[in-house]
């Protein structure tokens, strides 16, 4: 018996798309009302007009297709933010909107920014070179004194703890009785 292998990628399944139709995903409530309203009205007209008004069948089909066209144009999405009607308008009329933007990759601006950064770096380097040597010596003496004081304090703590625990012997085993056979 043949085995059927089905590979389903769960990321590709869109729960918002009704019946798996991509045009019915990302619809707003108004779009759903327009699409399904046009569809229901078209079916009702196609059924009821010939029954009650003896309308020719071709006219009913044309009315149904017209309502279906309106429902699809304004109720279905071509992309996430564009309906089929808007897409068709852009496709046929090709409206142009001028785009005014400033390129973020302008070589001249990049060079200007690099020169500014280089100037700032040179300024910081000059400031560090112009630091007062006497103030630097005082700071160095303070740091050395602090380090020596901390070393003496830590050494004193270790020495005091060693003297205090001299009489405390850990892991001393006392023999209480020895048996000879």
C-alpha cells in the first residue's frame, strides 16, 4: 500500500484566510460586510427576480456578476493593505506621486560625519595630553595608598582568623580503643 507523505509548514497556514483564500485574509469588518453582502444580494437577486418578476435569466446573471465584481473589488484584499479595487486603479491609471527623500547613504554626508568624529577624537586626545601632571601624581599616590591599605586590611583579617582558630583543630581523629585478636 502506498504511503502518502504530507509536509505541512504550519507557518504557511493562515488562520485569517477564510477557506484558505488569500484574498479573504486581513479583511476589516466593513470589507467582510461588503463582500458577503454583495454575494448574498447577488444570489437572492438571481433566484428571486425570475420567480416574481419574470426577469430574463441573462439579466439576472449580469446583475449577479456586477454585484460580485463590486464585492471582490472593495471587499477582498490584493495585499495586506490594498484591496483589488485600489490595485486595479493603480494598474490602469498609474497615478504618480513624487517622492522627496534624503538618501541615507550619501557619500558626502558620510565624509562630513567622519571628519567631525575625527575632530572630536583629536580634541579629546589633546585634552588628555594637557592634563595637569601634578594632579595626576596626586591621584596616583591616592590610588597606591588605597591599594596598600586594602592589602594590609585583608592580610590582617587572614592573620587574625588564623591566630583565633589555632586551638580549633579540624579533622582530628582520636583513638578510643584498639582491639587485638
